[in-house]
C-alpha cells in the first residue's frame, strides 16, 4: 500500500497528530480559558487560548491563508514522500506533516468554522506566544531539517562532499 519511505513519515506524523489531539482535548476539558496554571513556576504554564492566526499567534487576520498553506504543505510532503530516502529527512518531514495536520484539524472543527477555525493553544513560556504540540513539532522539525541540510544530507539519502 505505502512505498517504503512514506511509512516512517506517516508513523511520525500519526504520533504527532495523536499527541496533539489528546493534549488539546485534555486542555479544553481541564483548563479555564485565558487563565494561567503554573507547571514549572513561570518557566512553563498551561494557558488555554484559541488562536485565529498561524503558529505562535502571528498573522491573526489571515487565518484562511494558513489553512491553505498547511494543506498545501501536507499534500506536498505526501507527494514527495516516496523520494525521501534519508532517515533524517523522513523524521523532519513526518514532524512537519503531523504538525500541519494537527492544526488543520482545529481549523476544521473549531469555531468559527472552516477555513477560519481557531487553533487550540495551551503551552506558555516566558516571552513567547502560547503554542501547542503541533506548533512545536513544525518548529523543531524545521530547525532539525535546516541542520540536516547544513550538514550536507540530501533528502534522497546522498551526502554532499
């Protein structure tokens, strides 16, 4: 059914989506909207908000653009997955795919409805916008892929000399 390279990508994306959904369901059922709950003092707090913008609350007036962008990224990763031979690139692509899908689900199910649904965010660090597991996965995976690329590892498994 799946070609070999898509399997690790799909597995990682599935784990990210599952963790993201479960954590958002937990946050919505446990936390009061807009009220901070310290986890590790001021370093990490739970703080439930609904974000109309992109990751980390940017561009709140362009929600539909990010819906289209996230869907395009997810489709592109799935389309190119068969060509991604490097395990490093598979991990990064899976993390980005899972994060994109996690927040797309919110765009579909949360008010005010598709394509403008707000994303559930609940993790708060000092001097940082409130975020979620999907945002973290996209952010960390993108940084990881920049490092992989800088080390000369190509998505097809070859290495620059």
